[in-house]
C-alpha cells in the first residue's frame, strides 16, 4: 500500500515538474519572439533610407545596388522580405530589378540550399520565398519535393511557388497534374494557383483546353472566369459537346457569358441537355441575350425537375418584355405544381417593385407589365398576389 502511495506521489511530482517546464518554455518562446520582433522593427528603421533609395530607382535608368558591408542573417531577412513584398506589387522592369537584387544578394542561392534541409519547416519556408523571388532555377527541385509529398497545406505552398517561378508551360502542366492526382475537389484552388504564373495566360489556357486530361481542361475553364481572353473563346464551342459532365457545364457557362449569337437548334440542344447544370446555365443566359424566340422553351422549362432550371427560366421570361411576362402569367393561371409556384413567385417579385423605378424606361416597362397582369387576374396586384402566393410551395429555397 505504502509503495503504491509513494509511486503516486512520484507521478504527481513528475507531472508538476513537466507542467512547470512547459510553462517556462512557453515564456521563453514568448520572450524570444518579442525580442525578434523588436529587432526586426529596429532593422526596418535602420534600412528605411536604403528602401527609399531602392524604390526611387526602380523605374529609372539607374540600377539600385545592395547596401555596403556584410549583412547579418537578421538584416538579410528584413531586406529579403521587403524585396518580396515589392515583387508582388510591381511589374515589368521594376520587378526585374528586384529579382536581380535578390540574386546578387545570394537570397535565391541560400534558399535553394535550404530546400535540402533536414528540418521540414525550413524547407517549406524556403519554397515560399523562392516562389516570391520567381526563382526559375529552383523549379526542378520544387517539383521533386512536391512529387514526394502527401497532400496537405504545404503542397499548396510548393505548387504556388512552382506556378510563380516556372518559365515553361510543361512545368505548369506537371504541377497541375500532380495536384489533381490527389483526387481532391480542388479545381478552383488549382485555377487560382494557375493564375499566379508569369507565362502568357492566353497561350497557356489554349493548350490546357486542348489537353486530353479532362481535369486540366476543367481547371482552365474555371481560371477563365473573370479573364478577358477572346483568343480562347472559339475553343469553348468544341467543349460544349464534351462527354465529361463537369467540363461541359463549365464550357457552356463560359460560352454563354461571351454573348454568342445562338442558333435555334443550339438553344434547343442546351435546354434539353441531360445535365441540369447545362440547362440552368442556358436558361439563365437566354434572358440576358434577349433571345425572344426561346420563350416556348423557357415556358416548358418551368416544369423542369430541377429548382435552379425553373427559377432561371422564370427570371429570363421576366426579362423578355411583355411577351415573356405574359407567358409567366399564363403559367401562373393555368399551370400546375412547381411550374405554377415558380411563375407566381417571380410575378410577385416583379409586381412588388411598384414605385421603386426611377428611370422613365423602367416605369413604362412596369406599367406595361401591370396592364398584362390586370388582364389576366383582374385585381390589384397587392391584393391578388397576397392571395395566390399563399397556395403553397417554398419560394425562398
């Protein structure tokens, strides 16, 4: 009994000792961190004039030089961090001058050596800095690191470093292929990484759109959102008929956003596609494209099984003038089930905007719709809509 009690006391003392040691270590780490921060702030003030000198000559004919004397490790970190900050901000000759300064100072060479460090945190930090310095000579080693790693946050850091540093489209393709090989839903992240490249984006995306790997095609399509690249629009026409559902859906969305002149058979094909994403994108675009000839197809789409298709069809009908609005009224009066509910909801939204229109054209358009509404329902919108909208159905999905 006494031996067990003695062991319990020993265990308690050991635990207390470990807790005390942990608290002391935390305080030491905090003190060290605060000291490093103060030292960094001091060095930033010390080199303030040098930073002003460099920034002044970034856009001129004079090439800025490194500060005289041998730099300490802390000084090197401060100067390298400032150069990397500017590299992200500037383009053209200013960026090239900064990249040359990084090489002349030995920053690139030192971080390439750090990629072989036994410490994982040092390797990741070095990869991040090499990407910031657009170190093209480090790409093969970065690719080797990425190929040996399992998927995780550090993989994304290395992928971005490769994208920023690569000077060959094949290097970008290999990096993206490796990212997609992890079988994760990261196409949007991969597209964001792709846009970090300094290569010609139009040429690179044309190559990826023709790639046999559907994953790379999808990444390129996602990357094209918000990018004005007219040269790649013709390639979208071929992808509209892709057998890959995701690729076809993204291609259709981009194709329709380019305001194409759609033929009747093309509209019908898109509106009858077996993927609801394609039908939804087509229904949403027809109103914006003012395709009045598609009103019968949109009216039929009000009966679609998918909520998005129905809702976008109703939105487009509302945008197609009196004829489109009258079609909505017909669906609300004579339709059944989801078609009737969708039409009622859209009409309610339109008629509730009475008095909100400031421009003359908007007021005239509203008054025309109000006349159509009265012809079908024969009562004031505020009274009638409150009655018919209560028939059931969730209009806020």
